[in-house]
């Protein structure tokens, strides 16, 4: 949608749920308009039913922190603008409120505790170095596939202690879990097909789970869940849902940040130059990449009670969508928010990891992987050219980049 078109619409007719906005990368003017004129916006009719859009930073924060009024529960619809088909929900702890959420989250949290992250540092660095050294020089290749997908996939396999030769399946299942079945190039084309794939994923994981449950506790995600009082008796659907959450959580988001980061630096050569002259900016670069890209476009809540937000009356049962992609571009909170600036004063001030009790559990691991990638790129002084525009994902949930043809110049 052209900027002029967006500006002519009345806020009432604006519907930001259309996945094409994110595939075509044309969402900016619509959210700018909403933030300015109707920041908590009611869309009466959309393919996903009526919903509220929360578009300003502070209002999103308020919803995040108020989990008593704004529920994540699968029974009320879960965490995406698209309701999970009733009776076909794959519950997991991102789709739960306390107290269930608290106990499940606590079970997996040790895998990303600082001591384990320190332990993983040299492994991540070695793999990153190997991947970068194996890339062709002066030849076009797909950065998304060769670097972003491969590195995040290996990390996930380590977290699950997953059979190495089969690790490609993790990426496939992640793509299946988030696929929009209506997209022409979707990896699955119906809910039934998706459920069949995820059920076979469940069967694969169940075998690993049974073996780990029978063995002494070990330090991997499957063993942790199989031995925890809170999660050892998960029912089939919840078991599949929990595996899918950990796969998508650890995979898609970090993968897309790795691709988006390269794009942002190539498109902003002054920032790339600054980075080369001041490599100590890498940690703040990492936060800026994640803010600027915002790999998770939105999270949804359902109002448990009648509630007021920024002067609007939200009714019990209403769908409330927090658009992180918009909050992260809110000039009222973040200076020159539409620009990519690697030396910001408060680089960690962004909403890409959410906030409150559901704030991303893997945030430090994601930052670590991206930090090491950039440390190793700078160490090799790699220079890049983007050969063709990126291919983006048709989705209103994940801001995905499916491919990015690049060339390393020597
Ligand atoms: C740049 C990378 C990442 C981004 C942008 C991201 C983003 C998010 C967001 C927006 C949420 C929901 C927050 C909320 O509702 O307030 C979330 C939750 C979650 N993320 Fe991440 N994530 C990333 C990496 C990871 C990694 C590496 C893992 C696992 C190793 C992970 C696992 C999870 C899990 C399990 C949850 C659910 C937490 C809960 O419900 O308590 N994420 N993430």
C-alpha cells in the first residue's frame, strides 16, 4: 500500500492484519497513522474477526504487565490474532496464565541460565567460524539458508540434544508450525496437513522423551521436561505444543534477526563503517538489529474483564493485539525510531522480546548468538553486497525473511 493511500484512509477502515503488508514490507505508514490518530484502534471486521490494535510503546507495556486483565490462555484464543481452531489447540506455556505458566516456564529456564550460556559460548563461536569460513567468496549464495538457518538449527539441536543427522527436521517443523496455510508458497496448505506434520513431530519427540525419562536427568530440554514434576505427564497435544513452542521460539526469531541484521548494515553503510571503527558497539548493535527488525510482529491477549486502555473501553472477551512492530517504531518513546542507529543511549529499550511474565525466556541466548556472529564477521573483515531483494514471509505473526541473495566481496 502506498503511503498516500494509507494517509487518505480513515483510521476506522485500517486493518493491519493483512499478511501481505509484511510480505511486501508496506506496513509503516499504516502504523504511523494509527499511533498518531487512533493508538488503541478497533477494527470491526477482519478475516480474523474484530480486534483491537495497541500500537504505542507505553500502551503495549501496560497490556503486557497486566496479565490479570489480559489473558494468554489457549481456551480464550491464545496468543495470535488468528484463533487456534477449537478442539485443535496445541496448548503450551506461552498460551497459559499463572499458575500453570509459572511452573512450566521454570522447568526450561535453566537451559538459558547465565552459567549455561557461558558454557555454550565456545561451541557457538566454533560453529559460527566454521559456517563463515565455508561460505563462497565472490559468488552469490543465500545468507538466510547458509548462515541464519544453519546456525540457529545447530543451536536448537544442541538444546534438545537432538539426533544430529536429523536436525534439518527441526527447521521444517518450525516452518510448518508458523505457516499461513493460505499463502501460495506455504509449506503446508491446510490445518489438517499441519496437524498431520505436527503429530508426526510428536511421535518423533515422544521416542526421545521416553528414552530420556528412563535415563538419569540430563541437561537438555527434553530431559528437563521429562523429569520435571510440572511437565512429566503432559498430554499428547500439550506435549506437541510445548515442543513446537521451543522450536519456533529458538529458531525463527533468531534466524530472521541474523538475516535482517546483515541487510540493515549493508543498507546503512555509515553504520557499518562506525561498527568497524568501534567494534565495542557490537552488543548495542545486536539490540538495535532485534528492535529494528522485530521478528515477532505481534502477540495477542484476550480481555478477561471490561477494562480501559488509553481512554478506550475494551469489553470482556475482546481480542487485543499488541503490535511490537509498531511499538518499536514509536517516536514518542524511541528517538528517530525509523532509523537504524547502532550507538543508541538505551539500546535495550525495545519490545521485540515482549515484557512481563511471558517476556522471552531465550532473549540472552539469542543476543549471544547474534553477538558472536558479528564478532566473527568483523574478525574476518567480510564485506557484502546484496545481490537481489529479500523474499519475505507471508505472515502477520513472524516477520520472516525466506531468502537473501548476497555476495562476499574479496
Ligand atoms: C531475536 C530472537 C527472539 C525474539 C525476538 C523472541 C521474541 C519473543 C517474544 C515476543 C515472546 C513473547 C513475549 C510476551 O508475550 O511478552 C517470546 C517468548 C518466548 N520465547 Fe522468544 N524470542 C527470541 C528468541 C528465543 C530463543 C532463542 C528461545 C529459546 C531458546 C526463545 C523461547 C521463547 C519461549 C519459550 C517463550 C515463551 C515464554 C513464556 O511464555 O513465558 N525465544 N519470545
